[in-house]
């Protein structure tokens, strides 16, 4: 399993809400088509949160990023975004 996380800070609450709506309704469909397994968003404040994306492997994650590069660049013009990724070491669900 390969994980990519985006920490997103928007300039305002309204911009953040619009970003979250876009990610949930538009980006998730693009990601599904590109091979993501699951996606979730955690809100830290009125204008900051983290998108967590699960891919089956690094190759699929890299391919998805490349396929959606233009949309990612557009997103980054409007939000401060830090993207990190790596192999999942463990997950515990009860």
C-alpha cells in the first residue's frame, strides 16, 4: 500500500470549503479512474486540513499524479499545499 498526504491551507474559510467540495466530488472521481483505493479528509481548522489518499502501489500513485498534474498545479495556485508520500508500514482498524 502506498499513501500520499496533502496538507492544505487555504487563504480563507470559503476557499477551504470550496476546495474540500471539489476534492470530494470532482477529484475523487478522477482519482478513482487513476487507480486510488480510498481517500479521506481531516479538518484541522477553518482553513486547514489533510487529504489522505491510498493507492495499491507506488507506480499507480506516480501515474495518477502525472495524469492529474495540470489540476494539481491549478490547485496549488490557490492553496498552500505540502505533499508527502510513502509506503504504509501498518494500519490498525478495530
